[in-house]
C-alpha cells in the first residue's frame, strides 16, 4: 500500500508541475505579445509625429504628444456654467460663547461658590489656496463662522468652534473691497489668509471671584466676530487665452481642442464670460485654454465688453490671436487687436503671442493666408508664428497643441532660471 500511494503522489506532482510550466509559458507569451503590441503602438505614434515638420522643435522641450479623449460629449443643451475669476465676498467670524452664571451646591457645602464656565471661541473664516481648485464658481457671496458653545455649570468650558476653511485657486489675490489694495497673494499650495477672526468666548462668574466679592453674579457675553468685505481675484485663469473678434471661431476651436462645451452660435458676442478647457498630454500634464469674449475697436474706451474683457487677458500666460480667414482683410483684425492691447496695457504685448489662422476650410482662405504672411513681413511682425487651422473640421490641431506645449515648457524654464 505504501508503494502504490508513493507512485500516486509522484504522478500527481508531475501533473501539477506540468500545469504550472504550461501556465507560465502562456503568461510569458501573453506578456511578450502585449509588450510587442505596446511597442508597435509607440512606433506608430513616433512615426506619425516624426512625419511632421515640427518634430525637431518638440524634442527641445518635451516629447509628450497631446491626447484626445474618445469619450463622446453630452448631447444636452445644458452648457457649462460660466467661469468666475472675480468675486465679492462678505465674511463674518463666528460669535464667541457666553459665560455662565452658576453657583455650586454640594451635599456637605450648599454654598460652594461660583462655578460658571467660560464660553468657547468663535470660528475663524480662512481662505486657503488649493491645487485642486481651478475657479471661483463655488464661492458664495457671504460666509459666517461657526458660533462657540456657551459655558456650563461645574466650571465646564464651552467647546471652541471649528474654523471655516474656503478653498481658492493658487494665485488668488485678496483685495480690500473699500480701497482696492492687495492684502494677500496666495501663490502656493496650502497658503492661508485669515479673512475674519472669530470672537472670544465670554468669562463665567467663576473668573470674577475675589476676596472682596465671594459671590459674583456677573458673566461676560461672547464677543462678535470680525466683519470684513474682500474681493477675490484670480491672477491667472489659464495658460493660454484665445483673443479675437466676435465670430472668429474661438468657441468652436476650444470645443475642438478640449472637452469644454462653450456656447456656439452664428451671432456676435456669444461668449460673455470666459470658458476654460483642459488639454491633456502623454506625460499626464494638463494645460488650460480660455475662450475669452470678443473684442471690438475702441474696447480700451470701455466699448463692447470693454475693460472687463481686457482684464481677462491679463490673467493668461500666453495669448493666441484667432484671426478669421474668411473676411476680406484678415490683417486688419490683427492690427486692431494689437492696437487695443497696446492702448490698454503695453505690457500685454510682451507675453508670448501666436497667431491662429482659423477657418482655413473656407474658399480663398489659402490665398488670403499668403497675403496675410506678406503683410506680417512688411510690418516687422515676421517673428510671430502663424498656425493655419480649421476648428470646425479639426485640421492641423496637433501642430497647435504641440506648439502650445513648447510655450509652456519654455515659460517654465525661464521661470526656473529667474528663480536661480
């Protein structure tokens, strides 16, 4: 019996080992196949990028290619909520808890003296910069801190209130609502600003016990919290801003570059508030593009949307001038745009500027593009890069997105050199 059982064990072990070897071979084959498949996809991607003329410029900064989400956008007509980068906020700190008037009575000592506890402190209202917050859409018009608990008998103090922390985007400026003076610049993550201090808790009657007054019948009321009014203003709303005339195709271009759903219509001034879209790259970097309201001549004199529009331009790192190639004289649009920015603030023209020749799917657009480039040369603007695209049909958007990443990387490199 022992010999037969021993033979059976050897047979079972041999079968088990063969099954393990077979499973390992299958796993190795699948892993190698997946590795070859991933390499082939990367080779296809590299060949596609190398076939473009701008590959040499991309290698200077980052080889990451832009990604396009395959998820379909919603077909509902509910457009995204407007992007808010300026907010007037009224904040009030929490009231402190009241002190208590109480006298302790024990079984063996009916007049044990005062035993009223102090009230708890009111909660502060704090603005905190957070990298997870991108806009001021969630900010309310008024905030009130939590109230501290009242004091209790037997010398028990009231509980201090929790502080109210309001998250704001990094780079938010806090201004005095009355004077307009900048009070704080929340330029880094988890940086805090005390917007309204909570009131102190009142003292109970035990605090007023003295040799002269052995039975104090008095207590303090909790103090009121600070009452302040601030203006929150985002210093940077996007890495790039789309600047152009009304109906230049900015909203259509933003919807083609990102998953944003701005309102698109055939009448001017469709965009009244900025809309922001996010562009993703292979190295998990996310860059934002803002669709800014249209500009008209004499906007610096507060015509049209006027100064409100020009304030949005100040909060973009680089500018994309969207020129409509379907009009008779596209260069006139560029001249007016640069003139309005120069009259408002000449420093805006020092930002990195790229010209996007939009609506290249229209008739005679290529002929107008050649005339437009000749006008750039004659006006000493040949240093500005021109990228012809079609936001409606998505033509040549890859070159635009890779150039956008080049500007972002070069800007970060310059900032690092300045910090050093």
